[in-house]
C-alpha cells in the first residue's frame, strides 16, 4: 500500500464517518417530522459506533478477528433495521408477509457460511455483505413495486422513497464490489484500496440520501 492510496483510503473513511455523524445530528433535529424514521436514527448511532470500533481494531490495536466480528454484527443489525424499515413502509399486507417469510432465511444461509469456514475472516464477512445486499435488493424492489402500483404522488417529499433509494443503490453496487474484493486483493493489490474507498463512497451517498429524507416537509406519524 503506497502512501497515496493509504491517504486516499483514510480520507474516504473519515469523510464517511463525518457524514454519518451529520446524518445522526440531522435525524435528531428533525426526528419529529416522521416517527417511522426513528429506525434510521438508531442505525446512524450504530454506524458511528461501528466506524470507531473498526478503526480502533484495524489501525490502533490491530485485531483482525475482533474487527471481522464487529463487521459481521454490524451487517446483522443493518439488514434487520433496513428490512424492518422497508416492510413498515409497504402498504400491501401480502408483500409484508412475503418479506416476513423470506427474511429469516438470511440467518440460515449466513449460519451455513460460518460453518463452512474455520474462522470468521474478511472473506467470510464479504460473503455476508453480498448476501445481505441481495436480500435488500429484493426487499427494496418489493417496496418500489408497491409504491408505483399504488400511484403515489410527490415522491420527492416522501422520506421512505429517499431512504430506500439509498439502500437499493448501495446494495446494488455492493454486490459486484465485494464479490470481486478477494480477487482484487490477490491479483491487483495496488487497486484494492481504491475498491475499499469506493465502498465508503457508496455509504456516503446513502447517508446523504438519508439526510435528504429527514429534510422532507411531509409530516407522517405512525
């Protein structure tokens, strides 16, 4: 890892953390606009904590095992929060039931991934992330199918539209990114840090859309 790539990697990391903190501050300031967004507020808190722990166990007191477990726990929390948020913003009871049936299978498949590896390393966690992304893509498409079949107007002022758009965009881009991460690290190590930085950029864009959602003028309570 040369100094140029290292500085680029850290820069993206800290920018993502800063945007996450801003998203949390905005969520606390405007949380009364939409009570359904409280799940996203909790998520921003977890994200900031995960960023700090990951940085600590990767660079200050290096411990790959703890860092991997931290990331794995984060993935479990993330998919739980996002799946729940998507489900409560879908009007169709039929689609909600489908999500409730499909969602538990994530943990079954994840357990198989763990049992198939002797240790929980970054390769296994990368597969976790790909698996999570595939589930979130499906759930997000369910949301948009329900959204457009109900002919709802003024999408720009619907917080759920911006939140789930961010989730879908992040998940869709994460699949090829993490599927190729191990190959890139092995065969093109010079570019691996660029791949990591791109992952941070995806999260930055997602949190910016979350901020946009909190700034919507529509007031909805649940």
